[in-house]
C-alpha cells in the first residue's frame, strides 16, 4: 500500500484546516450597517397626538372644495353650540329606497348658500364608527379661506377639531342613516320642552344618533331622551332609516314629537311638515321623488338614486350623497358635478 510522504500529509492537513476556516468565514452573516435615526417628529404645537393625527389626515379631494378627514380618538359634543345659525334658509331633499329585492339606499341633497364640505370619518371609543358630511361654514371657517385649508399649518386648522358636532347627514357602521331638512320658521317653538329632560342642539342630536343608535327604534329612543333646541336657526325634521327596511320621519308640532313611519318600501321628506300636510304639500321636489319611488317600489341602485337627486337639485344644491345602508358604500357629489361622484366606504359591523 502506497503511503504519502510525511511532508505531503502535513501540507494536506494545513490545506484542509485553511479550507474549513475559509468556508466558515464565507457563511458568516454580512455585517449590518446601523440604520440612520428616524427624522425628528414635527413639533405638535400644543396639539395632542390625537388632534395632530386628525388634522394631519385632512385631504382636499375637490376644488369646490370637498375635504376628507379621519377623526382620531373621542370627542364631547353634547354641550357644544350645535344649533343652526339664525336666518338659515335650507331647502333639502331626503329619501330612503327600501325595496326588498335590492340594497337599501338613502339619498340626500343639501340645498343652501355656498357650502364648502367635509366628509368626516369618526370612530369614538364610546360609540359607533360613522361617516358624515359637515358644512365647514358652521365651524366658523370663512368660505374663501376654506378653499386652502390644506395649505395651513396644522395648528391653524384647529377649528376642524369641532367637526363632529356638525353632521348634517351621515351613516354609521350599522347602516343607520339620518339627515335633516328645514321646515317653516313658524314652527320654531314647537319642539318639546320637558323640564325633566336634558336639551341638545338640533344638529347635536344627529351626532348622538350616529354614535349610539343601531336601528330606527334605538334612534327614536334617543330622540325621546332629549329636548331639541331649535333656537338660533330654523326648525327641522329628521328622516331616519336602517338596512332592515324601516324608516321614520321625526317631526315636532305643538310641543309634541310626531313619528311618521314608512307605510311602503320607501320614505321621503322635503321642507314642509308632513304631519299636517295635504297631498305633496305643494312641493314639486316631493312630488317628483314620491312618484319615482312609487313606480320603482322603492328599489333604486346607487346610480338611479343619484340620478333622482340630480333631477330634484336646485341652483343652490351644495352636495348630494347616496348612502348604501346595506354595503356601507357611499357616493358624494359636490357643487352639482354629477358626472364626477366621489366613492367611499364605511366598514359595516358584523353580528
């Protein structure tokens, strides 16, 4: 048997050792270069982290303008001045299409003077998530200044933090949807006034219902808990609907709350008290909506609902919105630009 010379065996051993060391080094993880420290956080300027995040979420989506904002954290609006300003002259159209074979939809035209709008998403820790539309004028923001809110430093957008107190219409995560429409000033003192009940503003009650009602019945129960304050603005009535196909028009007449539930798979309201009205109340918009819903048996998809809103729009229609109470989808049109609807979605609660 042939043997290697001693020197050759020694050399071979050295080569094996070097090969093992080389292999170990080549498999070693590469050195990690330390990451640069994150950039310094912007000074909050006295804002809480929640307020900072809220104001920083503001996005301008249309030049009319229309903004979108996501409110972070909780708020307390029950005691805020949420009654409408004196001399307001609203002329709105509301309807709920509740046909059994389709999705439940709710259409709304907000008719008034020039109104920069905010689509507001809220999810308070003590209530339900919702989406609502706010007229920025009622937050004390000058309409001309409202065109450039996203150009302002966050601290100068501070008025936006009171936005939850001013929902003119909205839908929550259970599909419960509510909006208001003005009625004649002669009914300003007709709201109930029971000393044993707390008082809430005529718009503040909308926020209370969006945050805490899952159904029309629960919304009515909340209405019963409060006196509604119409002082400083027009008296209003409220159309409330939910995805079960239930709707009710809540009105106030001679100190009493009057409930007018739907008697068909639809409901509607414009700007007259239905509890004392004859026929269509002399309102062409009411007549048009009623006829269309009757023909369709209350079944409208989102496109047909928006077309109906366009048909009854007036020169002062500021925004039109269609809420799909079944799916959580919504479409917003600003300034009557009906060929350019903005789609959004609110996740719906699941049992």
